[in-house]
C-alpha cells in the first residue's frame, strides 16, 4: 500500500476515534445531565443518562474492529467479482472507505449528542 495513503488513513482514524471518545473524556461532567437517546421524525422522544456514550463507544470500537478485519480480508465479503478477485487493491480500498465512513458516522453522532446534552447544539 502507498505510504501516503496509509499515513492519511491512520491520521483520519485517530481523529475520528478521538472525536468518538471525546464525550468519554468529559464523562464526569455529564452526571445527572439527560442525554438524547432516541429520535423520531427529527425530535427527541427518549432520554438517557451518560452511559449512552459508553454504548456508542463500544459499538464504534466493535464496528471499527469488524471493518478493519474486512479491509484486511476483502475476499470474505460479497464484493463485485472484478473488485474482489481481479483487483485486490480495489477491494481493500472499498473496505477502507467503508471503515472510514462508519467511524465518521459514529464520531458525528457522539459529538452531536454531547453538544445537545450540554446545551451547545439545538435539539
């Protein structure tokens, strides 16, 4: 793999994981503060406590591990024939892209919920 691509991937992964873990760093500040837990038609319809961030971090870590495995072993997933067999670099790139987007979604969700909980983002 190209060293620049690998470095870029590692930097992006580190940033996204830090954003996902940001609420856990501020976990003590969230004691007694309600955290949005569920949305329906864009409105909050269920509140939880700060453990919501623990669940998000655990799910994000499990997803990252699964997608890291998929990126390293692309032949184990159902990819188009030409991506999986004829072009292993393309299959690895697809796995990398899925991993980055998956972690980006969890990073956005975690940061958004934190900002809503502390009142810095409109609900």
